[in-house]
């Protein structure tokens, strides 16, 4: 069972207190940061992959 995390609770708080526009801005910001973290992780993996030898199967 999944429970809402702090990002969803923050989004709901912003949307309820500030309205649709603030909720959309918060959601866009959270999505942008998720994409940035994913991109950073992929770049890190790409940078680390030459450090380890590839199997020759």
C-alpha cells in the first residue's frame, strides 16, 4: 500500500491555500526537479560505467 509522501502533501497544501495557479506551479516545479534528479543519476551512471570492466560473455 502506497502512502502520500511529503511532496504530494506539500502540493496539496499549496493548491488548497493558494488555488489552482499555485498548485500548478508547485506541480511543475516538483516535476522539473524529479526530471533533474533523474538526469543527474543517469549522468552519474554514465560517468561511473567506464570505471568497471564489462563482462565478456
